[in-house]
C-alpha cells in the first residue's frame, strides 16, 4: 500500500505548487471564464487548471510508472486532448464557440490511442461455460473506443459546478486504486494513485467558491485517463464482476449523461448543445446550494464505489 502512497503525495504536491502559478498566468493573459446566463459564477475565473493537473500527472507518471504501455497511452492521448481542450477554452474566453467537428474528430482519434499500445477490451467471460468469449477484432476496437470516448465526454459534461468533476474523479479513481491493489495490478494502481493525488490537490482550489477552473482541457484529460486506467485494470480480466467495477465506480457521470441525453432527445434539442438539464442543475433548481449539490453527488458516487469494492472483495 505504501508504494502507491508516495506517487499520490508527489502528484498532489506538484499540482498544489503549480496551480497558483497557472492561476496568475491565466489572469494576466485574460484566459478566464466569463460569467454568462448559463454560467453559475458571477465573476471571471481563471480557466487553465487543467494544465496543472496535466503536469502533475505526467511528471509523476514519468517518475513512477515510466514508459509502460499504460503510461504512453495516457501521455499520448492526454497531450492531444489537452492541446485541443486549451484551444476550445481559449475560444470560450473570447465568447466564440469552437466548432464541434474538429473536437469530435480529435476525440474519436484519441479514443483509438489505447489500442495502439495494446490496451483493449478483448471480451467477456462466458458464465455458462466458465470460459472466455473473445470479441472479433472489429468489436474490440468499437467497444474500447466507445468506452474511452464516452467516459472522456461524460466527465466533461459534469464539469458545471465548483468541485464536481474533480471530486467525482477523485472518488472514482480511488475506487480503481483500491480494486487494482486488491487484484495485484501494480500498473493500474500506480496510475490511479497519481490521478487521485492530482485531482484531490486541484479540488482544494476548485471547491466552492472556486478560485480556478480546470476547463474542458482538464476535464477531458482526467476523463480520458480514468477511462484508460479502467481498461488496463478492471477490463483486463474480462470477468462479469471486473467489468461491473468501472461502471459502478463511474456511475454518477454515466447516469447523468443518460438522463441528460434522454431529456435532450425528448425535447428535440441537439445532443451536443450545452444546457441546464444536468443533474447538478436540477438539484440547484430544487433549492440546494452548490456545496449541498456537490456533496450529495459525492455521496451517491461514494455509495456506488463502495458497492463496486464489495463486489470485488466478495467475488475473490
């Protein structure tokens, strides 16, 4: 257990030290999220927190996980997403909507990056025969890319209230850390520990009232990293129980996305259009404060995570 605590602390300290630097730099160059009718905050907030999270994770990965396939997949895909996310965020600071198609094409391409490093969802156990049901090559690609694409965007969708995305990813990655340690998956555990440290550190600046936002750059980076860790860990053994773990660990953003997309479809709105149909928006409309809303969703996320840990332990 101690071997994973040190990288967690290192990534935590790196982000803690870098966030104030990034915050001041963003304020100086006008890289700030301006208030609007759809936004909750009333004053401009620096929008480059994702850079601090990225640096904290990548430096820690290079120190502790070196250039393993998992590390290379996270760094390669994460760097591309960070660059596109920063461009998207920069457009938003100028009140301009970044085109959907360049983002969509980039997300699809990056969703295939883990496959090039041998990280893939290969199949599932056959409960009747106790053997493995291997997917054909095309289904391996589709299932892997769909998972990465979906989770990356789901975390981004949740980043609408102070501390929500960073807190939920902290809970989810902590769950993957515990389950990876239990199943002796050192690489996945190390990566999860690094992500926990980085997100937890950022949360100290991002919890209400937020002093800095991670922006799309940060949200898609941590979402992508979380998705890849799950593929390398929980999906690797491909048993029914192991596949259940990441779905439970990331249940809050998954359920939020299903609810929002269903409501957008019923109301005949564009699925990619930003709105106030998310769960956190609904909770605040019902009278909950930002802190109460986030705390409630943390609790739901923690309960799902606890269930996933119990499932792993009882199945072992």
